[in-house]
């Protein structure tokens, strides 16, 4: 499956906006929210390795919302062939 197929599949399966805590369940654990949080916290990583802040919005004090299309564009840019 190539990256275009992955984006199309995730676009069909994921809602346009969703709670970050649902990421694991919605992706069948292919993408883990805990890992994404760790990447966001690593300020020493290059910008292209960390998910850009435009992928996220805050709802209230703590709830993080993921913007699907922005997030998927960043995620597939870091994929490598196995």
C-alpha cells in the first residue's frame, strides 16, 4: 500500500476533527497518541519530525482536538518503506 492509498483509507475512516485521545482506537493502534505527545514535547527534534501545531486545537483547558487532513499530511511525510 503506498502513501496515497494510506491517506485515502485514513481519510475515509477518520472524522475530519476528533479528540486526540481517540487516535489509538481510530487508527487501530497504527498511530499512538502517547507517541505523538512525546514527539510534540521534544523541542530538540527538527521541525519536520515534530507534528506541527496547526494539526491541533485546544477545546477548553485540556482537551486536544486533531485536525485530520493536516495531521495526515505530516504523518505520511515521515513514513519510510519497510
